[in-house]
């Protein structure tokens, strides 16, 4: 029996059914052009003479940005009968654990699953936690674990678990130890979407206006990738193999063309961070936590 319509036009969530729901595995091949396109979407190459940037863009020396698993093997959750009201669902958090450096060319297999659901109550929405494991399709070697939290504003009050949301990483109550400014181009969203997120909210001014924005907004995962890039430059000698994990919460929309200031606090192997759009002084990523290795892998 399919879930029936619930408050606000969404469907009532069947918690047990959702947690047991098989999500079809995805396979995806990528190569140097995909790595370069993803990097361009993060603003890499705005200085075309920067040798560090060119190492993520040129085929004879290409390296994959370590946050690229965020766009690989994404499941088509909107096509599944989950009961989630996708129109009123936003991306709340993103996390990544890199089990080994991402190669610049591979065929990956991605297997996703729901790991937790939190019912915040009727009128308050629900949180859905999704995990995706990326493996080398030929060897079976685990490459990365990608985590995302979805906030479904219309799906609360279905009688599901009400356990507390996992605590956010607490940033130090002092000035950042280091900041890194990353400019973006007005075309940033139009480039980034070519890596897989074709939501017209990020490209079509008419769609953006219907959503309440005066112009298309930048993908949250582009801001996330830019934070990863800033941490690479500041704390990992621009070596993607040294980034081990990256987690953050999305707090506000950003626009293409803005300057993204990554504020960082260094605590051994852990880097706390937030990202602020300089022109509006608005925090778009918060409670960030990165893990960096002292040595290359």
C-alpha cells in the first residue's frame, strides 16, 4: 500500500519502509575532463598562470579535487516512492570521508541508503540522513563515504523517531587562525551544474524568481567544494591526498560572483571552518570540520 497524502500535500512517511528501501546502485565513469570541469566550477583557474590551479586542470598533470565525490554516483532519490515532499526540501548538511585519494580516472560504483530519520513534529519538518559509499567498480576498493542531511519542511508529524539531531562541530570563540578568500565568477553556477546538478534554480532566472530569489543562486555544494579547496591551500600544501574528511552545515544561499572567505581554526589534525560571503557579510557554511593528514597518502 502506498503512503497516503499527509499535511501540507506531502505523503505520510513510513519510517520502517524507508529505512529498508533499496536504492539502486549507480555506476559512473569519469576522466580528466570531468575532473577539470568540476575544478572550474569551484573557481579553479581564475588565475590561469597559477601552477597549483593548473595541476587540477591540465591533462598531463591532472589531479582530482578531493571534494569531487560529492557529485559522483548521485542517486535519483526524487524518482523513488519515499513520501518526501521534494519541492519543500533543502540540503542541510554535507559530509565526506576519503578512504583513499580519488584517482583522476576511474569507474565508480555508488551504493546509497537512508541511515536515520528524525521527525521534528507536525509543522516543523523532518530530517533525512543519506549515506553513499563510492567504490572502484573494478577492484571493489572503497574510495569515499559521502553523507548528506535533507531537511524536509513539509514531512514532519508522521510519528517517526524524535531523537535529537547530531551535535554540530563547535567552532572556537576567538578570531580565526587563518582566512582564505576565494573569488567566484558570475558564470560559476552555469559551470558547476555541468558536473551533474541540473536544478534550474541555479541557471534559470524565471525559476529562481518563483523560488523567491532575484537571480539564480550558487549550488551549496559549490560553496562546500570551495571551502575544501581553501583548506587544501592553507593546511595541506595543495595536496589533495592529505584531506581525510570534510563536514559542514549550509546556513544561507550564495550567489555566483561573490567572494567566499573561509575562516579556519587549527587544532592539530582538525580544522574548524566557516565560509562567509564577503560582499554581504553572510555566513553560508558553518560548523565546518575538516581532517588533514600531516603527510601525503
